[in-house]
């Protein structure tokens, strides 16, 4: 089954790939890998903001990470032309805007990780980092980047 068919079957609609907000490109393909810049979570056209453990809860963070992953997949499609060129999600890096007492960054990152497996199956299983940070661009609650193995 193609990735596009899997998306349709699961009623997953990809957003429009976001334009960069600074001096970088969304993705670089080199050496059989696609490196995707950090993506922010969007809800109704607005960045999901806040700090987990302070003014936002775990569920909000998980949903934000899922939305970051949707944007990562949108960037894959924009860069590769077809999601069927994706052979493996190699690594995700999740940055979680969180209070010093918040220690559930891995649970937040699961929002992105689980979506990759839902979309790409076993090829969506990946290595990962999940770290807490005191602030993210535009006040975002989560940012996720990715390294993806691609077919020629």
C-alpha cells in the first residue's frame, strides 16, 4: 500500500509545508538522507504555544508533537515529491518547552513517534532524542526535527 493510500485510509490530512521563519531551508537531501529542519506545531493556522508543567499539560504537548510530525511529513512530501521515496525514518529530535520540574519529555515526543509508525509502519520506527528547553521559537510548546532515509 502506498503511503498516500495509508494516509487516506486513516483520514490523515497533511498541512501545507511551512515556509522557513529564518535563514535556512526546510530540508536538505544528501547522501541518501533527508535532513528536515525543526518543525513547529500549528493548530488552526496558529503556532501552539506555552510551557509544559507551567501553563500547558501533557496532553497538549502530545498533540503538539503529533502536529509537528504532520508538518515533518508535509516537508518530506514537498522535498521528495512522493512519500513513497521514504525508506525509513532514521531519527527524530524533540525539543519540549517545559518547566524545570517537568520530566515527561519522552511522553510528549511519543506524539510524533507514534504518528511516524502509524504512517510508515515498521519503517517509521526510529531513534530519538527528547529534551526539555526553556524557550522555543515563536513561543512554541514543541519543535521536532528529523533525519529520513530516502530512495533515489
